């Protein structure tokens, strides 16, 4: 097969650029068909052997070994466990980045599969089950397949491809740096300087054969926050002798919900402020001294994001003061908005429509999930899109759940889409 591909590629040299591009994409499609079983096999290996963020040691070793076998220039240990490989084409041209995230989640799998994960790991000091409950196993396999196909047509590429296998997309362990942000800090977009970057995410609620995308904000920014309320402990029978942090917390939660409903211009973009943790008290008849709360902030507009920060601080302080309590708000660093460069999206939209079919390349609404692919997009133009992998006749369990399941037939379109994007961008 490799000899046939080589002969076919040699024959392309005399063709006009447009015809040459179409022939290259035809090869990508044919090879995607031929290696589909291999891509599925890779995915099942990674699914059976997931690893948590910044601990993807075996995953990284497996990826690097394969990329070395392809003859690529491979670098390991980036952002702890990241792997980057460089493929230089036969002619000069742009540098195109392709990214796949590689970490699993602290979730115990409930699916009955031959390659079910029974792996365990340590998360926040606790022993937990580990599962690829978001589809990163498919992302790795897809990008390995793209690397295989593009390596076979190396001499015909007009530019360079940088394959980026990124750890810790789900967030680095407490007290550690990681993910795309750390990769950028360590120079992953330099030497050579990357011009554009493409990324994808499998989706369990989108039919196989469908791509979903949009220009501008496609996923929200995310910040976590904590609130510590200090009151005065008292007997539950005599609340007037204390300052009740539980009542203060209850009022604070209600007031926080007015941030989105009364301060955000929701006809412009969506926003979310959620309280997910509330802890306080040890006994039914004791008013405790303190309450601890945690939550998440999501926004699809940077001005709205900053306004939420301001309103949250005002509400926390004023509500505490009105109850005679003290409160400390801490907003933690998070991910920026996942923002698809409008010009790049418009340029590559015909590619997405061609590879999936006009009716299957769908403009989507923005979602309030978050993605650290956004750190790459802060530096260079990027395009992020979703690939369908819904299991027929099964209600999607949802990402990050123990019953998360995908139709592996959806991965082939991911391989083809990434390959087509590279060729079309290089031959623009």
C-alpha cells in the first residue's frame, strides 16, 4: 500500500495546485478508511489505560514511541508529560498546529466493555477510579492516525505540521501548573513558530458524520471561586448571642443568583454563576463559627466575565456586613473563552462542509463548558470544532459521567477533517 501511495503522490507533482489539493484529500480519505481499525485499536488501548492530569506517563510513552517509529522529530516532557512531534513538508510554507488532549478523569466506569477501565489513581489525596469519560482517548487516536497519513505524504506538504499531545486539559492537580497554559509558557508555539492551530472534541450527543462549529466564542471562560464566611459561634437555642454564617451563606447564595438574572445583558451572551459546595456546622444545636463555599463562573464575553467578578465581590462583602459577619472571596485563575478566529473560521468553513457534507457541517450555539485550548487561541488564530459520535438508540449519558459512551465510527471523520484542514490551509 505504501508503494501505491508513493507512486500516486509522485504523479501529483505535475498537477495544478487545486487538482493536487483534491488528490491529496482523496488520499487522506482512502487512508482514513484503511486505518480505521487501527485508530479504533489505539482508542481502546488508551481507554483501558487512562491516567489523570499531569500523570499521563504511560500514555505519553506510548504516543512518543509511535511517533518515533514514524520517523518524526519528537520532543517529550513538555508541561510535565506532553509530547510534541514535528513533520516538515517537502516545500516551505506555514506551520500548522494540531492538538489532542490526553488526560482522563477521576470517574469510575460503569460501562460493560471488553476494554473497560478498571484503573485507579490518586486525586486530591483520595484513591479514585480513572476513566476517559470525556473522549480524550479518541482525540489521541485520531491525531495519531492523522500523523500516520500525513507522514506518508510528507514530500507533498507545503509547510510543517506540529502535532501537540497535551496533558492536563481537565486541570492540573492542586498546587501544580499544567495543560495548554504551561505548554504555551514552555514555548510549544515556537521553534518553529506556529501560524494557526486546529483542535477537535468528540461529542456523545451529536450524530456520527456531523461536525459542529461556530466563529468567535464557542465555549465559555471558566473560573472557580471560594467564599469563607466567619461568624460567631453560639448555642442554637440562643442565636442572638452569635453571628450566624449559615444564614449569611443562604442570603449570599440567593443574592449571587441575581448576578446573571439582573446584571448580565443576556441577549448578548450567556453567563453562569453556580455555588457547588457549602460546608459548615458539626451539630444540630450549634451555630457554627464559619462556613465555606465553592462555585464556578462561566462567561462567553470578557466584559461580562469581569463584571461578574465585580458583582460577586460586592455581594459577598455587603451581605456579610449586613449580617455582622466577615467574608473572604477568592477567585482562582481559570481558562479564557475558547474563541474561534472569525477570519480563520471563514477560510476553513468550506473544508468542513466538504469533508462532512454541506448538511452535516452545522453552526452551533455556544456552550458554557470550557476548554484550555483557549490558551493556544490567545496567542495565535485557532479553530475548534466538535465531531459527532452518538451511539444509535441510546440516550447520551453525557461527558464526565460513569456511563459515558461513544460510537467509535465517529472517529474517522475526525481523522479526515484534521487532514483536510492541514492540506487546504497549506495550499490556500
